[in-house]
């Protein structure tokens, strides 16, 4: 009975999320010459909206569970710096363990930069940040095939004020899992 | 098609030696459109190369100007003409340009066009006058591309060089950056983030169809057309770092051009196709380098200051526009490539993305006024300045299109 309930709520969530998704923009029908493996939406991620009583630290549900370190996805960098600070080591260990336990899951690491200066140069600087996170995960044993590091440059700031406090929030790498990108 | 906010143009400054010229009203123009000679005058005025003499009335191409009166008013040249509707519903517009001191004809041109092409015809007439009087091609009939950001929406737009007639080429919820024109003016390459990562597309403007030019693992960005229009320089992170590659415009045959342990980005071909200028941090700070387009050793181009980026070699190959940072300000600068002398062209502090007019006379760039992105243009001698803004939106990433054949 309980399993049944969980299943139907999962099915409902899937339907809702399908309805809620944006209609494909016309420009998204591009004929790719060398397309990235389109990551299929993992049905498992939708269980995050379902009640989960027991907390399994390596389950897909843990990715969005605020009790899990896996729900923390951001690594912040100092100005003009591209090295991952020690304080993020335990976070990256948690993510590397998750990726080892869930070999079908992939991670997209998006680097960000603050707004000052050239957009394309900032794109390259932010790539250094995502590459640094990828390297840290690689040293923790995560295979290349499970990771992609990309850059959003200065294009997707979470904070838009021209202040140092704000810029610091934009000097960031974010980790997204299959189904989230 | 949604209404597109038009760019508004403001002009300040003027060239050193402005040529006094009168543009008469064209015969028949009043019954068809007021837009003909007003557009011609605005084009010539905006260039900063001319001093316009007003109030000369109507002058048809088959009548003689009042040379004595024009001479007294200081005009060196006068343009007149006519426009009339043909039996087939099209229009014929004629231009005649006279030398006032010599009292002879400098140029005569005929244009057959539709009513919707009236404004473009005016730009072509302004081009003819400009070329005849300065000896350089006019750029009034060229187009510009730029990105307009409004809440949650990015639009790649194409407009006439005067900012009018803006049309969307692409709309997206995700950022679009680095648009750049193919040498024939038929396509734009750009970077779109719609797939949560940067991917380079080539977009055919006539068919509105596009294809992926670079979508490898990692980031794909900074497209630059080779002068032959068949290849693109791009920046890929697929082999680690951000490095220069050459790809065919159809996306095939990516080959690595540069090898450095740091960042190589913002490639741009010299007009003769011999060199690729680019930004690199290989020396510790971002500086401009160039490398033979066929590969080889990189040579450093900028030495002063700790931040010199976004190289744009001029169409004549003699100068290079770029962005330099000094005292925390990012400003548009011009370097004489032979003497290495540099000149800062603006007094703003957030300049980005310079783009030369195809005749090299003006440089279009993005900057910020009151916290909002605007486009600005400055003559390559720094004397004439224009601002192009869109009400209540951010405008950025300008790219000036090639000469219209």
C-alpha cells in the first residue's frame, strides 16, 4: 500500500513537472553536427518532492534534501583566484562518493565570474573555476566520463549589484546533476 | 512580428575638417515620403565628416543649381534629385551631385525600389555622396547586430547602421553573446547558453535557419570568421583550458591552433587573413598577442598596463581597437600597429566589445550609462561620438556588418 502511494505520487510529480516545463523555443531545433550526449531526465530526481522518511545519504533523493551535504552545490572563489579552498573539501568528498555510488548520474559543473571586464575573457576565467572543481573531484576518484565542466562567464549572475559583496557571490562554481541541466 | 524597440541615436562632437555640403529636397519627394532627404542628411551629419548647409529648397536632377548663391553660402557640393512612382508600382529615385566651385556634375545615380525600400535607398544615396566626396566607401547602408536584454529575455537584433528598422533574428530565455558577421553579411555566428553551457551557432539570416558550429564537451565560445567565410576561429575547453581552434563553418574539422597552459580567447583574424589576434594570460596578466593563422609562434602586441583585451584589427590592418583597463576603468583604445602608439578614445569606464565600421572610420562598442547597457560609436580619431540606446532595456554585444555589395 505504502509503495503504491509512493508510486502514484511519483507519477503525479512527473506529470506535473512535464506540464510545468517550458515549451521548447523554436531555436532549440538546431541540427547539431556534434552534439553532447543529451542527458535524459532521471525520473529519480522527482522523488525529492515526495516525502522520504528515511534519509539515505547516497540516494538520488539526498541531492535535494537539506539535511544532506549533497544539497549544497556551490563553491565560492576569491577574487582573481581559481583554486578550490580547503573549506570545500568535505563537500566535494560527499559529491564524489555520491557519483561513485550512482554511476549512471552525471555532473555538470558551471563556472561563473563577476561582471567586470570582457565577457569572453570572463567566460574563460569562469571555465578555470569549473575546471578546478572538476580536477578536485577527479583527484577524489570521479571518472572524466561522469563530469563536464563548462562556463557561464558573467552571463548568469545570482547577484546584480555592482558591489564587492555581490561580485563575491558571482565568483562561483555550481554543480548540477542529471535531470537538472 | 513583435514591435521592436528602436535604437535612439545622439551625436556629439564633429570632425576636424568638415566638408560644407548642401542636400536639397528631391523633386517629387513630398508626395511620396519625407523620409528620403531627411535620412540622407542625418546619415551625412552623423559621420561628422560634413557641415550641412540648410534651406536650399527643392532641386531636381535635371535642373541647374544656383551655383553663385551656393558658393556665397559656402557649399562645396550640392546634391539634388527626384523620386517618382513608376507604372509598375515601384519607385525610381535619381541622385545628382554637383561640385559648386567647378560647376560640374560629380555623380549621377538611379535607384529603382519599392516603397518599403525608400529608407535603404536614402542610405545608398548617402553612401554614394560620401564615397564621391571622401574617396572612401560609405557605411550608411550597412547593418549592425546587437543583443537586447530585457527581463528574462535575450534578443539578437539586426538594425540599419543608424539604429532604425530593428528586427529580431533570435529570441531566447538564456544569454546570447559574441555575435559576429560572416564576411558576405548573410550569416551571424554567436554563442548561446540555451543548453546550460556555451555553444557556437551559425545562423543564416535570410532563412532564419541555423546549425551548430561548435558543441564539444566543455565550453564553446568566441567565434571569429576567417576572411574567406569558410572557417571560424573558436575557443574550446574540450582539451582543458580555453584554447584556440579552427573549425569549418559547417562545424567539421576542428583543429587546435594554439597551445598554452593558460587562457587563449577572443580570436580575431586580420583583414588579410594572415594573423589571428587574441587575448591570453600566458604572461601573467591578460594581454593581446597574435599568431600566424596557419599556426606558429605567438607574438605579444600589448605591453602597457595589466589588462588589455578584445583585440579588433582595423579593416586596413594598420590599427587595432581593444579594451584597456586603467585606474579601474575599462576603456576603448586604439593602437597604431607599426609604431605601437596608443590612444584612449572614450571617457567612459565600462567599455566592451568594439567593432569597426567596414570603412574603418567609426568604432561601435558597448558601454554603460546610468547602470544601463547602451551602444556607442566613436570615430577612429576620437572626435565624433554617438550613443544608441533602447528605452528600458540593456543593449550590448554590438557587431558592425560588412559593406553591402
